[in-house]
C-alpha cells in the first residue's frame, strides 16, 4: 500500500488553504507544531523499542524483518495504549493546567487579603 511512496516528498507537502492559527504569535504555533511532531516521533520510537525488547526477550536475537513483521497481541496493545496515554498526558499537562486555570481562575488577590483580615 505504501511501497514506493516517497516519504520525504510527502512530509514537505503543503495542505490546501491557510495554516490554522491558535496563538497570536505565528512562531509559537510553529514551535508547538514542531514539538508535537517530535513527540509523535518519540512515541513511535518507544513502540519500536518495545517491539525490539519483546522480540529479544522471546528469542534472544532478532532481525530487522522480525521487527517490521511484529504484530502485538491484545494485551501488548492495551499495555502500549496505556503507556501512550500516560506519555501524552505528561506532554500535554501544561495545556491542561492552562485550561483548568481558565475554568477555575484564582480569586483576585484583594479578595484573599480581605478574607484573611476578617475577624
């Protein structure tokens, strides 16, 4: 299906239309895009390393073809899914904290001072 596909050429392809903007500064959007792309690459590398570790544990040695042909069973898939969810939660924690702060903002400091000075 993907045999013969030039992945380097595909990675440079541009989407139609304008690039979505989420922040006021375009450089921040690009930085987040780059960071999330690196996170995705690391996630794929982590799964591949898990494959290598499992194959080595099962057979003591391996060939590249063994890694490419590996298909995880249901339990392994669930374990990987949980590990990936935890990894994404760690990466996205800063965003999550911002959302939480917007949903439950801290009271103005003078409200706190007033509450502390009441008898």
